[in-house]
C-alpha cells in the first residue's frame, strides 16, 4: 500500500503536465515569418555559394510581412535561426512555429555568397511559412521509341529504352550532359518504355534529382540529373 501511495503523486504530476503546457501556450500563438520556402539541393549549393547542402531557400516574401520588414529577399538562403543551424525548409518552418509571435529572432542568411544577419519580429499566424510545392519536373528532351531490332542488339527487354533526338538548351538534361542519340534506359530503377511513361515517372519523383541509365554508343553510363 505504501508503494502505491508514494507512486500516486508522480502519476498525478505526469497527468497534469499536458494541462500546464496547454495553459502556458494560451495567448501565445505560433510565430509567422511570412516567406515561401524551398529545399536546398546540391545544385543550389554552387548556385548560391553556400557553405554546405543545408538551409532554407526563400522563394517568396510576403509584402510588408515580418521577413519583408527585416529586409529578407527572394533567393536568400536562411542557414541559421537563433543560433541553430537550419538543415532544411521544414526545419525552419518548425523552429518558427515553436517561437511565440511578436518575438524578435536572429536569422543568418546567405545572399550572393555573403553572410547577412537580420532580426525580424515574428508576426502571428497558424501557418509559419509556406514550403513551396514541388514543381512538375521536365527533363528537356525530345525522344522516340527505339526499334525492336536495336533493343535486341543492345540486350534490352522488350519495349525498353527510348532514343534522345533533341536536348533543350539550359535544360536539366543539357546540364547533366545528356546527348542526342543517347538511349535512355532507366530513371533510378524504373525502366523507360515511352515518352508518356517518361513524363509520368519524372512527375512522380519524390526528390529533386535522379540517376539516368543511358547507353552511349556501346557503353552504359549513369548520369545524375538535377531538376
């Protein structure tokens, strides 16, 4: 019986904690920075002269919002929030949401390769930031199906493989080094069988990069493409 009595206050204290936390949060809505964000990939590291593959890429700034008032601009990359490294756009979104509104915060960002320090005062809003939806990807190539004879010669499965007939300038395909007459066999582990299927596979990618398996001449190569 004594053990039960001793344990009871602990159980009661634990049950009260969520209530106390809820009380503390009343009247303190989550902060709002007023920006649209996208994730950083290896492509943006060199583009924005970043110290590493981390940070939150600012793709939109709300007019006269906290970020705008503090001087945050489009294409800034936020790398630190109140001294904590920002690993991703979603990390920043969580950190802002955990900060009460109307509080000044310290943000370090990279702008044109140079570090900038700003101190916005967070606004009030349930939505902290808007993490930009992933755009529909395009490889930037014109393709056609290969003939059964060519597929058989290359040892491909029936209907597998498409030939690149054109590469759009400044497209992901062009930047990755894809060439006309390359035969595209796979994107990641998915075999490619037609132009429509290629478009569907690219649209369904969950990352901003993919590995292309191509046959160039008689050699099979792996090419990394960034969207």
